[in-house]
């Protein structure tokens, strides 16, 4: 099953999700509307809300809370993007200027806060305490992940374990919530809830691992941001950590300096050579493939359906994508 078939399969649900997003994005404050619509219309894949609706359908959920949950997940994700771009001083996302580049840092942070609080208003309408608990915990973990990444930034001694903790907090935790919540609203047993949580966690990890590879290997047009952004910001991602652990002394020092002093773009060709010679991209990609397979294995118990096939296909697409 390819992405076009998945899109067709979820078209009705995702149309309802998008309508709900726009309904709840409206504010009496003009700048909230302007900036909010700017980033929501920014061309994102909507993969997190898509996971929620697909998981709910795969679990034979018959209500409409999955639509609300999918919109909440997208609001939380969008809020993190607004805050991320300010912290990282990013100027390009999804192929266009970031919101902070257009509207300024202050407006971006405050509208990010608006989206967070709007998502919590929407949670209340579902009237399920476990839903609020999972989303509240996820949002808190994401914030911790941002701080952890800030602490790791410019630190060439960052371990693989520390890196994996950051990507769990920043990325995988929201994927995890997106699919776990589908089982909660479908009133499934604890084993099913846990299986859906594991599917989302492993998929989110695979997704971020590939993102970190694409930071070096995709084109700016395909990736939708500047190539080498992570390198220029001194972020010790897995490919760089692999060079430090496995490269020659010269390669190790080159990457350590790039992380610590943000000199990576000045020595991009040499760093790219080091990444290739140590097979850093292969290492990260194989880890992503393993995570994707773990995601697929987690939902093996689900009865066969097109929606299960779509969840399985998304895990494979996550590691095969070029953007």
C-alpha cells in the first residue's frame, strides 16, 4: 500500500480533522489567526493525526473522538514547531520562511502557547481522564526533551543513549500518544493499549532517525529546510556520534570541533567524507529499519484490514522516504 492509497483510505476522517483544526484555530486576536493559519497551512504531512485516525479505524472504533484527538495531536505538534524554530533560530521549514522569520520570535512563542492551551481546552470535551493524563504527560515529556536537546547542543561527549532519549522525548512520545489514545477511546484492554503505544513509539523513533540522515542527504527542496541545519546548530545527532565513536582520530576531532564550535558548515565536505567512510548513514538507517519492524511486529495481533495494512505501510514508508 502506497501513500496515495493511505491518503484515499483516510480522506473522510482527515477532512474532518482539518475542518476541526481550522474551527479551533480561530481567535479574536488577529495575530493569532494570521500566524496560526500561516504555520498550519505550511504543508506538513499531518502524519501524527493520520496515525490516530488509522489506528482508531484499525481497532474498529465507531465514535468520533478520534477526530478531536487527531486535531489535538496536530496542535501540540505545531506548537512544538513554533517553539523549536525560535530556539534553533531556524529560517526555513517545509520549504518556506519559518513563522519566527516572518512574524518574529515573540509572536511565535506566544502563538505556540495559544496552540498548547487550545489543545487542552479540546481535551476536556472528550471527558476521559486517561486521555487527559496521556496527553498532559506527553506534552510535559516533549518540553523535557527540548531542554535535554539544549543541554546536548554543542556537547561532543553526548552518548548514543542520551541522543535516543532526546528523540524519544521530542518525537517518539507524541507518535506514541497518537496511537495509544486510539486504543483508549476504543475501550480496549491493557495489552492492546500497550501494543498500540509500542507501535507509535517505535515508528516515531524510526521517523526521527531518518530525519537525522536526511539532514545531510536530501536536497533543500525535498527536505523543506536548509541542508546541514542540525550540523550548523551543533546538534550531536546519531550520524555524528557514530563518527566520534568509530572514525579516525582526525575524523573524530573534526566532528567534535563542528559540534562544540559550530564550525561544521565550514568543513562540510570533510565531515561528509567522514560520515560516508564510517558508514554512519548506513548505521542510522539500519537502526531506523529495526525500529520500523518493531512497530510492525507490535500490531501483528490486529485483525486484517486495510487500516492495519496502512499502519504497516506507514512504518515502511517512514524509513524509505526522501523528505
